[in-house]
């Protein structure tokens, strides 16, 4: 088990991703389109496995991200909250895909990561 986890611009639900991403090549990763057979999309969606998550998880996404839009992060964040898993959602205003197009946001990303892992790795055998 990990002490903590973080995901930056995640795809958490392949079904909803289909209608919201600007990246048309996603379909190459699947044998069928979701309207032909959604089972593979569901099977590969982290949201379908959120019931197994116990690890404190931080999610970071740019609010203007068209590749993995903010709703991908919001869906997983809400599911974690409903399960009472320690979680944080960091929304980067004026950021696209990634969270570091500006030097200040690059630094903020690193600081959020440092603080998140520091908070949850207390008492574990982590190199300082």
C-alpha cells in the first residue's frame, strides 16, 4: 500500500471522456467504440474501481484542459469524497493540459506535491 498518491490531468472515466476530450485518437486504445460495446471502457475506467481506493489521493488539473477536461478530475474527486478517502482537488486557473505552462504554476505544482506526500508519509520509511 502506498502512503499517498497524486494524479495530474487524469482520465478517470473513459465513457464520459469520449464526449468531452479534444483528442480524437483515444479510440485507438480500444477494440470497439463505447456505443458499440461499453464494457471495455468501463473495465478500464479508474472510476469503476474507486471502491478499492483507500490511499489519500490528490488530483491536479488545469481548468482549461481540453485533452483531459476538468470533469474527469471532478468525477473521481467526488467519488473519493463519498467514500471518505482523504482527497484534494487542485484546479489550476488559466492552465491547459498539464499544470506548469507558467513558471509560477510549475512551482505551485511541485509545492502541492511536496506538501501532500509529506503530510501522508509521516511515520513511514521515506527518504527525506
